[in-house]
C-alpha cells in the first residue's frame, strides 16, 4: 500500500499548490491513500468548510489537524459529521470531532491518528498514553499512520521510537520546515521529524516575513498574513507491506513559481 | 572560500565520529575553514578542555556554543583565553568568553558569530539587535558566518531573512535534526534551519532513548547518557565568493557503524 | 511624601471602582501622588484614550502598563504625547512611549519606572540592566518608584532585593492577586510582590469565570469578558522620607457591592 | 473541625521553624488535623525520610508535595508505604505514592488531595478531571482538602471556583509568597491563592538571595542554597462544619529571629 502524506497546507497558496502538484503526483505515484495536515489551510489558521472541500477535490482523503484546529469557528459546524477530519487525539474527552479515523483502503483498514506534543505547545493529556489506548482498542488493525504534531525534535523522536514496531508510520508536522531524517525505524515504522509545509516558500512558516520579523524585534502587534510568491510542496511517500510494516519512506519536494 | 560547518557534536561518539569523517572530508573538500558547534561535546553537556583539544586535533578551527555553554564548569578556566571558542553573543555584557571571533582565512577576515534564540530557550538580549551591532562595528568584514542556536523554526527563519544580504551564512543549530531546507537566500546568504548533529544516530538527540522516553512518560527523574551504536555526521559545506556572498550551501550526511 | 499605588485596574467596573473609592481615599489619606497600573483598564486589555481620561479624572496622575500595553491599538495615537503613561522600560529602543517619567511632587522630582519580568512573560531586555541604567542617568533623583510587572514571585523578589536601598519602592503588578508580604526592605525600599487588582472581585483576574474555566478544561476557544458583581480595590500607601527612603508601606483593601 | 495547613516548608530552617511555632500553635488552636506542603523540606528540594520524621514529630500529620516531589531520590524507598504523604494526583497512572489520602479525624473521614497546575509548571494530566474523578469515587466523603500546587493565580482561581461548593478547601502552594485573598467561596469552600512559606524570610523563596539574583542577571550557573537569618511561618487555619463546609479561613503569619 502506498500512502502520500502532505505537510501543513498554508492558506490559499498552499491549497492551490496542493491541487496543482497532486494533479501530477496522483498519476505518477498512484497512492492508495492521501493524507494532509490542514490546520493552516484557511488563511493560515484553521480550516473552513470551503477549504476542506477544496482539499478533498484535490484528491486528499484525510485531513489531520493540530494547535490551530479551532481557529476557524465554522469547524464546529462540521467536524462532528466529517469522518475525514482527525483532530489531536489527546484533547480532553468530549472534545468535538475525532482523534482518529479508520478508512478502508484496498480491502484493508487503515487507522489514522493525530496526537499533539506538549512541550512548549499545549497542556493536553499524555500523547503516549493516548496512542497506547487507541492501539489497544484496535488490535486487529495493522496499518496505523500517526501524525505527531509537536514543537520539539525530542518529543517527536521519543514518540517515534516509543512506537517503533507498533505502528506503520510516525510523521511529524507543525514546524513547517522539512527535516532530512526520513527513515524506517526498526520494526518497520516510517519516521520523519517534520514533513514540512505546502505553501509560500519565501515567507516565515508561510506567512509574510516582515510582520513576523517586526513583531519579534519590536514586540509590537502586527498582523500576520499568508505570503505570496513561489510555493513549495513537501510530502512523504510511504510504502507499507500487507503486514502493515513500512518498507520505505521517501520525501517529496517540489516548487511552483 | 570553502567553509565546512558541523552541527552539534555530542559526546565521545560525536567527537570520534567528527575526527574519523574529517580525516576523509578534509582531503575531499579541502575546506579553508572548519567550524563546529561544540555545546554538547563533553558527555552531551558542555565542553571540557580535553574535548576542545580533541576537536582542534580533528581539524576543527572554531567552536560555537549554545544553551549548554556552561555545563562543564571547567570552561570558565579557558574560555577567556581561547579565541577559537564563540559563545552566544547576546549573553549579558561581562559574560566570560566572546560572542564573536575573527579569523584570518586566505588573507581574508572572517567573522564568526553565535547568537541564541529566545523563544522557549533563553531570557537573553535581542539576537537581532546584537547582530546589528556586531555588523556595524565591523563594516569592513564581508565574510560573516552566523550560528543561530534556537528552538523554533520561526525564530531561525526570521533571523535568516532579516540578515539575508548582510551576512554570508545563517546556520541553525540546537535541534540536532538536520533540516532539508538549505538554500542561498537573496543577497547571497547561505541558510539552513538546522545542520543536525554529529553523534549517536539511534538515540534521542544523541542521548540514550529509554531514559528520555521514560522521563517524558512518567515525569520521574532519569539519568541522561550519551547513546552508543551507529553514528551520524551532519554538516554543511558553504562556498563564499570574494565579496563574501554565498554561492552555494551543500548538506553533508554520513554514517559510521 | 505619601504615594498611593493602585494595582491593575480591570475594565469599566475597575475604573468606576477606582473613582468611587478614590473619592473617599483622597480625602482620607491626602496622597501627594497617585499611580495606578492601567494595562487592563479598557475591556480588560489595554488602555483607550477615554479610559485614560476617566482615570485622570478620578485623581490618578501616573498610569503604568505591562504585557497588555498595546492591546488597544488607539494607544499608538497618544502614548508618545502623554507623559503620564509609563510602559515597560525594557522594551526595545525606539518603542513608542516612555519607560519612565519624572514628575514634580512637592518641590521634589519623583521618578516612576515600569519594568517587565521575563520569566514566562516576555522576551525583553534585562530588567535589572534597564533599571541600573535609568538610575545611573538620574543620580540626583532620590524618590524612585518601580512597578515590576512580572509573573513569578522569584523574579519580583529578585528585583526587589537587587534594588533594595537604591530605590524608594518596588511594587509588583500583573497577577491581580494581592500578596500579604508588604514590607520595607533594608535600605528603605517599600516592597510588595503584588498589589492586586481594582476590578470585579468574583471573576478570575477580573474576567468572567466560566469562559476561563471552560478554556482551561476544554482547550476550546472562548471569549473572555470583564466580569460584573462586587468589586475589590487593592492599593498600597507608601510613605517616603525627604531622603527618598520608604518609612512604611500599607496595603489598602476595600470592596464595593 | 479545625484544620491547620502550613505552606511550603523550606529546608532545615523551615523544619525547625515549623516545630517551634507548632509547639505554641497546637496548644493555642488545638487543630484536629495538621497538613503541610513538604516539597522543599530537605535542603530546599524534595523530602528525605529524616525530614519527614522531623515534621511528623513536630505535629504535622499529612505532607503534600509538588514539582519537587522526586528531588530527593530516597523518597522512592518510602513513598509507597507512607500513607501520610500525598504527591500530585495528576501524575501519570502507576506513579509511585498516592495522589490523595483519607484520614480519620474525630470519627470523620477527611480526604486530602494534591493536584499540580500545568501552566508554566508541568505536562501532567488535567487537574480538573483528576479532581472530578477522585470526588466521584468518594461520594460519601464531605470533608475534602485540596492543595493546588500551581504557578499562576489564574489556574489556582479557576480550580478554586470550579470546585467551590464541592470541596471544603482549595489551598494554593508553590509560589512561597502568601496572598491576601483568603476567603470562603460560595458553597462553603475555603480558598487562598497561596499560603506562603515556612522558611527563611529574607531569601528568595527561601534560598540565598545572591545566587538567585546572579543567575537571573548573568545566566551563568550558580549553586542555590537554603538561606539563613529570620524565619517566617505561613499557614491558614480552616474551620469546617459537620457538613464539610468551611465556615472560615484565617491566615496565620509569625516570625522567628
Ligand atoms: Fe501547528
Ligand atoms: Fe502548522
Ligand atoms: Fe542547544
Ligand atoms: Fe545541542
Ligand atoms: Fe499583565
Ligand atoms: Fe494585569
Ligand atoms: Fe513547587
Ligand atoms: Fe515550593
């Protein structure tokens, strides 16, 4: 089974870039499942219904989220009903939406989970325990893809190694910069610290540079907006065996003018 | 001018790996200057005199530091006298050691600066202002290498872009995971968000995995130790023109059993 | 000289409470100078021109600020021209407004400074160094009131003790809860870790309770609003000698239905 | 029922001060139960067996803890067996020790719970949920004392108000500075944001001042030690009715030369 996982899609430039690149890539790679992190899809913060539809139209089947999950209030209207959206699993019980979803791919159940790290990011329940639980509840599923949305390399690596051999892939998101450490960990777990971003290449995390730099230097308020200009597409292609073990993980990097 | 920059060297495995790989690489690349981040060189925390000597013997000429600068108390005995060691520039005035150093390479003065980010890392003075000042004080120097030691991708990118066209290179360190975003920014500034690490490949940031995972899961004390096993070598090779502008930046990744 | 210092005034209930209590208190205590922290004066966040005028009308002469200084954008229109407003001194150079002000009280110059702590709060320059500098620049002034706006008790106590004997008073703000540790430190420096708040007594830091509790429990967005109901008035009365040394510091706590 | 609750006891000076003041106070107040926070009892960090014995000898019956629970490794030898020690409840499952204890006071069961806040302090499970659970598991107990060990006033107030009417008392610890906001919340819950400290009065949180100030100013390592000199004793006396509701909470502050 071939799975394509796209990093955080940022704003309209990111959505458009995803669609344009996927037009080619779906033909080239013929992935069996396409997943993308969509926490920044709408104006860089959150996910509107319209943005979600655009991403589905582009060929993405599952959308994972992160610390920006609730930034577009509209999401409360559809997250409960849309089984294709996966928000962090380790939010408190009774949080709207779902922390994992199961989809049928080529006669096989694939579990897609999203967990959020806590270091410098959120005050949530333990992501390790949350993953343990969801795995224990689905012992028959062998194809498990984890989006670990976290700030630090140490927390992502710790989750990767702690679940090596128990899940098919641990894919990092959130920092918007792709790392060069994609590998298959012992036991058959595809791992990368961060997939990177689909969005404006010459911004700062996809946002216009000047307001970001100004705020850092002056500590005065500034309005952040999605940048324009050339766009980058960051994804990984993961190949899983019938036993759910990863055989390979391959970073994909493309640019659009 | 060709500059080789090695990421955070972790412990004895990292030091030995640096020496072994440099043995080949110095012949292959014939760099004019070799710089390395050495904040983790001694048992993963700080820099002893003996470790520094080992790194100099291996062919490294300048050692930059970071948040672990003072972890080996011995450093106070030699940091003031050793002009090859550069600790973060934005420490308070009167901090031992120096925040930049100038070395003569092929009849050209090269300024090497180390700044530390503040987000989630340190309560120091503004790294942007500190860099502005050091550049203003050395208007005649056109070859400037900045080691930006920071936690977040946003702060590193902000410093990279803010100084694009004003320095030769902005090289990120600290996260120990190499990023796949090396490029020459407009104006001729070589940039990478993180060079990565020289040290044990299968640890977490170079440290043994189990104590790190256990502490994250249990919040109980655990003793961190440098890992063993295969090692990785992460560096970048930067080519500068006579005008100080970067022509290229090339990541180098090697492994040793 | 008698100085009255009011803690963070929160929203319209706080402004009204300040006015009503001051009506009595100005008669009772006949203070020579009235200072208040106004960072939350307008809807709990920032300071509008109208709120500032209200506070001046109530008898407050100097307004100090904090991390909410810029929350009302309107402040950029008047902060440069209004010498009665003091924002944190350790903001970067060229920040609008002023970090200290001098006012003439009973033929004596009184210096009022506002500094912001860094622990868990802001990435500013060193508050100790900033204070050192402002004191060095005004060696002739012996009446110095410092509003230290900080999160942790340790940082406030450290500043209090570091400047004991060098300033007339170090008065903590920001946590909105009055501490019971008012005392005159050796050398004649009036100190309190936090003055407390002027605002709704039964909210959380002056804001309606339910949205605060809900956000903490659910991590979902919620709209914070200034609470209503009974109000509390927290201030300290400080008595200074002609030499600028504090003779006493007395907490004042009143309630209004 | 009369309960005496002492704030964080710091080091040998704090332990001695507790004993000396309790000698008088036990006679004066005749409390039915004496509780103290002991996370700093041994050299300012953690709790050794010997320190615990000293505190029991002084008349303290229950010891609560906090972020320094594990600082003395010896505690692992006795925390499981000593039912008088209560470490934060919201540590992960399988953490040594217990997060609450029940003791029989005048034919009545009293539940003592310790929870830790998360803001700026720890990455634990939700303290609200943990409290909900422990209350649900003991519906028959009406006398419940909660030590909320947290950094921010907002988190302590939120827990206080969220459990007002459901527990007998919510008593804050950790900041080592007593607050002046003791009151009985609606529903009969005694509340104070922080009890304060039992320990050296003229240190910073009970530690020698100079190393603390120096580290804050220089960011160089410094060794923290418990201070000497005059000591302060901070406690609250809480009076509960037979229905478990608080009738009063009275701060107690004493000093020893
Ligand atoms: Fe994110
Ligand atoms: Fe993101
Ligand atoms: Fe570092
Ligand atoms: Fe490092
Ligand atoms: Fe504030
Ligand atoms: Fe405030
Ligand atoms: Fe604590
Ligand atoms: Fe404590």
